[in-house]
């Protein structure tokens, strides 16, 4: 029997019924695109177009158009890659780990968060292709017998692990997301009024009929996919961190990297989810579904992971001193006080201090403040990757090789490309697909909504009467 | 999905608890239920209907084992046998370095294999425009029970009454 706990606020507010959920979520999918959506989509297309021109020129002319030099061989490209992959961790965390932990609040946000994951991983992959310089040779990273000799890829290399990790993560997230979408696509198909939308949604709904047998299998594979995705999501950023940690560059060669990167990834991912959901809930009038409770809970996750990241920074610094390796010590001391001190302190302020403000209940329930901090966190996490990559590289062992990195317009343009790609895809998603998982919200509605207890009482009465004629038949006949 | 034929009785419920409790009552009364369609999963419904437990987990495990074996075979053969190389002073076959890719491929094979099994066993696929044929509201807010009259020995009137008694708000007849 379902029980409503009086201690917690209901997750879905406004006394919604099942039909209300369908109506509220389908409204934006079925209606014509709004003016605001068209303006936002136009802007993202312009940004994407500008970025594409920059990217085309980068590939045409070669990586010399970036600000890289012989000392700093990785800069914005890998910074952006790690940043986007990190952002792409929140979706699967919400849909997989929170499913295993039976956190019902995830149902309102998992769809959009997973979509964000997929788009963020695409942006990250675009930087991998970019930094190869010759993207038409990207297949060299695959284990194919090499036509230029008999060599295979080196399976001992974390860079090859990364190819497998990112592509597995992307495709498994896509499968997870798509299977979750099917019941909702069927709902839209069955409501569709035009032939074209019935055909399109019908094709992608794959003939879903919602039978008990299908649902039982659906629930079972959701659980297994969640069980698989949980270690997967942790493995991806672990392997990304090993790109650095298995090298012998002072500042990278650190055993703390895997957990520290994973915490940072969840931290920035939740911040991005906050940014997107705070806008989506207002634009699509979903305040009853994505409530202050959801925002507060996500802010708590941000504070937790932000604190883990803060502890990692301090531990790393302590070990650099305590370990007694002078190169390591120099790398860290140079981060803090060297020519890139501003990047280090931007990172410390944004990532360590700002999430601690959420200890105040008033602040973590303030929408404006949450939005502001989420932006700050993402800036901070970008600086974290920049600090790790560029400040560890820019002081080589020989002072004659010391160099600074300054971005060119193509470094910036290629970064802008990823924003254009991300927002174009997200806007298309948010217009043509349901941004909230209707089936899952309906499934938690009874145990979380204020409207339901009366219904439960009604059912109980029917059962007590046994086979006698139920009262509501009199109304009908 | 097999093509449907014959005459069906369709009970429409407006509450998931009602339909969940209706199923064992109707079965006890001797009604053979074909299937229940709902807009979201109802826990315990497949047990109540007497569906056997899904074996998709066994399939998933098999796919996982396949992925694991494929990954190890690939790496041991390429790195250790086809073109052995000493990298970083380690043996050509160094299993600890193969763990990340073995894990990733195990997950990849399991996820894709299981999803494919899911689609095939449910008869789902592109071009399968199998709309909910009993009641279109079963993907919105209604819980729909389908009873194949050809497979029941009880009369239509008896089943209709039993459906009403169990809390169905509508009972419709559907002929295919």
C-alpha cells in the first residue's frame, strides 16, 4: 500500500492527476514553437554557425591557428574536453545512481539531465576530434590492423582507454535515455492530431502498448542499466583523470586524481542541470514538477561534491609539500603564486568557497542565487581544468623552455562552437520531446502528491464491501 | 505483436490500486485476463496476472560474459601474440592494464545486447505501428484490462458484471 509521509513536502505540487501530468508535459511538444523559443534557437544557430566557421578553419589550416607552443601542447582543447565530459556526468548520475538509491525526486529531472549528458558528451567528443588536427585520421584510435604497418593501438595507454570509455558512455547513455523515452513517445503518438506527428512519434515509439509484461521487462532492464551505468559513470572520469595521472608531469602524477575528478564532474554537472532546469521550468511552466524541493536537493549535492573537491585541492597541496619531491612542490607552489595565480584563485573561490554558501537554507532555496552560483561553479570548474593542464605544462624543466599560453580567436571560436552545438541540440530536444518523464512522474504521483489520499480511501471501501455492487455504479446507470 | 482477432471485453479503470486489486479477484472468479495496459508500471501487476518472471537478466549476463571475453581476447591476441611489444617495461600481456577496456566492453555488450533482447521479446521495432488497440487512453490516464471472450468459458454478461464489481468505470466491447 502506498503511504504519504507527512514529514516531507510532496514532490509534485498542485494536486495533479494523471491526466494533468500528460497535459502539462505534452503542451509544449504539441503547440507551435513560441516566439521566445524561436529567438533562442536563432541565437544558438548563429553561435553554431560562427563556431563552425572557426572550426572549419582550424581543420583547414591546422592546429597552428591555436595558441599552443612547444611547451604548452595541451590547453583549451583538453580543458574544454574535460569540462564538457564532467558536465556530462550529472545525467547518468541522476538517472542511474539515484534510481538505485530509490530517490524519487529524480523523476522530474532525469529526462532533461540525460539529454544534457548526451549533448555534453558530444561537445566533449568534438574537442577530441579537434585536437587530433587531422580528424579524418580519427579511426587510428580504433583497434584496427594498421594499414601502414602491422601495429595495433597500444592498449596500455590511457588515451586508448579513454576512446573506449567515452564511446561506451555515450552509447549506453543514449540507449538508457531512448528506452526511457519510448513510453512517453507513445503517449504523444496517441494524442497526436496530425498525421505527420502521429507517424514520427509512432515510428520512434516502436509500437509501445504499455502492457503489464512490457512494463515488467522495462522496469527490469532499467534496473540493470542503472546498475551498469553506475560503475560506468564513475569509470569514465576515472579514466579521463588517468590521461593525466599515469603521466610523469609534476602536477599530474597524482594518485588522488580519479576520485577528485569524479567529484568535480558531478559538481559541475549538477550546476549545469540547475542552470538548464531553472530556465526550463519557467519557460514551460513546470514549477509544480520541478519544485523548490528539487532545487534545494540538487544544491545539497553541489555542496557535498564541492566540499569533496575542496578537500582534494587541499590534500593535493599538502602532499606536494609533505611528499618532499621538489618538482611536485614547485608545480603546486607555482600554481598558487606564479604567473597563473589568477586562474588558481579563481578556481579556489568559485569551487571551494561559493558552494559553502548553500549551508544557509535561505540561500539554497533562492532561485536567483542558485542560478548565479551554478554559473560561478561552472566557471570555476573550467578554471580547474585550465589550472591542471596549463600551469603544470608551462614551466618545463629547463627555464629556456618556459612559456605562457594565450588563446587565439580560434581557441575561443572553437569553444564557442561547442556552446552553439550544445544549445542548438538542447533547444531542439526541449521543443520536440517531453522534458519531464511523464510515465515515471505518474508512477510516483500517488506517494508524493497532496491529492491522492482520498483516492486510496475510496479504493479501500470498495474492497471491504467485497463483491457487493460498488457505489459509483449507481452514478453511471 | 501477434495480430489480434475475435471479440474482447475491455474494462477501463481510473486508478492503479483498483486495477491491481481487481486482477486477483477476477482471476479467482474464473475470468481469464489477457493483459492489463497502463500508462506507467504498476508494481506487482505481472505477478498478479501470473506472468512468468522475465529472464532478460540471464540474457544480460550472457552478453556481459561475451563482452568480457571479446575484450580480453582482442587485447591478449593483439598485444601479446600478433605483435608483442614491451611497453613501460611491462610484460606484453599485462592484464591490469586491460581492466579498463575489459570493463567498458562488458558494459557495452550488456547494454546493447539487453536492449536488443528487450525490443525483440516485446515485439517493439520501428515500423511496428502497434497502437494500443483496446483503449487509446491507456497511455494517458486509464488502466485497461483486456479479456478475450473466445478464451473464456464465462458469458459476456457475467464477465461484465465481474468487471463492474471489481471497480471498472467502463466496460466496452472490442471486435477485431
